[in-house]
């Protein structure tokens, strides 16, 4: 099992030294990290088998569509800032994926075609090597301690294209006010709070070149 490691984040006791261009709020992943048990892997394999058989018998399924991460390959700074925003949240949107990882027919068909996969065993080996040892309880099987353990090109179209309302608001702010992209010393502050308890789980400050999480005395 393998889990990708994020860039190391700097931490600081205070944010007084930062000059923020803007402050935003994000959702917060509130789940606890636990051992990713074998039952999850078996359920995921069963789901892959079902989807693979469906694709085999219905080759007319929708074709792969370009993901936002591929679109943003021409705008790497935008991709970096959106990634920092999601990192602060910790994966609130991942909690609904369960042992399917949102891998629908369109997503899997595109991956199968691009990699010329001809058997279910090939598909299983490709994905199962990325199942992390630890993951967030009652969340996606690939939702590891440090985020998604899958590389972008193996994630579902839902994962690569979905924007929560908070991320969408941040994205449109970037489009309308490009100083966060052009002024490298401009910092954004993001506060990740629970939808239900309003408890603050994480606070980050970041620019294109740097990501920092502020230490909270009451944070998880």
C-alpha cells in the first residue's frame, strides 16, 4: 500500500507577520484517522468488477472528458492555490465516496482506454497499490492521512471537477482579482470550520510559493 506525501507545511504560533490579500472560509473534514481494513479493499474490488463488466458489455459508454487538473496544467499557479485551499479543508467532500471512490463508468472507461487495460486484474493492481494503510473513518477508501493517495490522473471525474461552494467562490475571486497570482508575497488566509459545531479545525495562510498551518490550541 502506498500513500503520496504532501509538501511539508511550515507551522507558526501567530499570523501577525502575514499581510493577507483576502480571508476565506472552507468546510472542514472532521473524521478520525483509523486503519483501512481488508473489508474496504474487498468491497472496492467488487465495485471495480461490476464497473469493468459494465464497460465491457456497453462499450458505447461516455468517453473520458478533460479534468480540471488537466485544464489547469496551463495555469499551474491557479492549481497550486486551489490545492492549498482544499488542503486546509482536509477533504470534507471525500466523505461521501466510500468504497467506490466516485469512480463512475466515464472515469474508468477513460483510464482503461488511456492505459490500454485489457483485464480486471490489471485494473485491480493499478488501483489497489494506492490504498493507504490509514484513512479517515467512514470516508473514501483512498482518503489517507495526508489527503488523497491516488494521483490526479487516476481519480474520478467527480473528484477532479467538483468544487464546493466555498472553493468555487475562491476560484472566482482568483479570476476577478489576479494579484494573488501575480504578487508572490500576497497571502490568503483560509479558516476551516465544522458545518455543524462551527468548531475551527484548521487555519492556513498561503501564497503560490508557501503554505503554512497556524497552530490552534483546540484543533484536532
